[in-house]
């Protein structure tokens, strides 16, 4: 799946879960259908401000408590996955596994 398709599916899932784009994302969402370069990437980096947004992450991954490391430390699911996306070489491809 191309980056554009992944982001569209993620945005659709997030909207169903209650995420509302505000003015910061509205222009990006409008351009999502057409603003990509020949390699399937985006001309600008606005997608980062979307996928690394905490409200977007909460809508995609949920807020239930998890124990990701098997120790006594619990964290919200969205925080765990947001951390994983931040350190990922390909955060959009990481996101693809959850949309």
C-alpha cells in the first residue's frame, strides 16, 4: 500500500474513533489526495504533524493500559505505539499495521 493510502485509511479510522481535524490539519487533509511526489512521498512533511499528534494516536491505538515490557510498568497503548513510530525508520509503514 502506498503512503497516501495508508494515511487516508488511518485518518478514516481516527475520524470514526472521534478524532476531529482542526485548522492545523484541514489544509493537509484536503491536499492528501493530490500532494505527493513521483516516489510516493509527500512534498511537505505535514503528515508527521498528523501521525505524531497525541489525539490522532489515541484515536488509532486506544487508551487502554498495557504492559508492553512484561515488568511492573504499565502505559497507555497509544503512548507505546507513538514511541515506536517516533523511533521507526518508516513510521507510516508502522502505522499501516494498525489501520
